[in-house]
C-alpha cells in the first residue's frame, strides 16, 4: 500500500508545483510513451510524517499497461514479482 501512497503523493506534488507556476517538461520515453518531469521537492512520508526530499525525476504520464509491462519484462529478462500474498515490496515491484 505504501508504494501507491508514495506515487499519489508525488503526483500531487507535481500537480501542486505545476499550479504554482513551475513548468514541467514533457518528452517521449525510449518506449515511445510520453513522460513528464516531476520537479524536486519534499513530502511527508508514512504515519510519522517524516519529511523526505527527492530530486527531479521523469515519470510516465499515463499508467503502464499490462502489455507494456510484459514487453519490459521480456526485453529486460526480469521475472514478475511473486504477488501470491497480495503484498509486494517496492524492490519486487521494480524487479530488483
């Protein structure tokens, strides 16, 4: 659940920063999908509201489809995470 909350927080930060007059850049990723720059910033993380700082990074503009994810797995030689328990660590989610 926490990875989802992190992504939603980062998305909210990018929307907030965009509304504050900070322009976000949009480009095309290696796979042809549009990606947007998420500006550096701080957010409160977890139940303790720990402040975390992140550098700028690019993120897909739209959700990744299962077809795109399958293509990534095949091209990279990675295996999908074991989600039998329904809980996936962030390392498993990115295939580490």
